[in-house]
């Protein structure tokens, strides 16, 4: 499967993190990009940031699985169309 070039940030994530400092929000954003681009989990986050990031990471995993299943289905459809 080809590596995705994008990922989704959800608006409902803002409410639980909106009162964090700019520095803390920056740390979460850096952690998001590192896991999405390099597959690297940043472990040097404060406990409250880890908690917020874990919710996001769970959604990323769900989104990745949905994308994988969609790609598989599209591949099957393309194979069936080739056979016709």
C-alpha cells in the first residue's frame, strides 16, 4: 500500500486541549507529525500531553485501518473490472 500524504485533525480535539499553553500545543503538534510522517512516537511529553495525544493516536489508528480497508476494496473492484 502506498504511503498516505495526508492525515485528518478533528475539530472536536480542540476543546480538551484549548487551554494548554502555546508551547504545549506545539509539543503535541510535533508529536502528531512525527508519528504520522516517521512512525516515531515522542516519549518526552508531560503526562497531560501524553493523555491528550493518546486520544489522537487512537483515532489515527482507526483512520489508518479504515484507509487500509478502503484501499483493499478499491483494489478488488479494480481487479474485477480488469477481468470483464
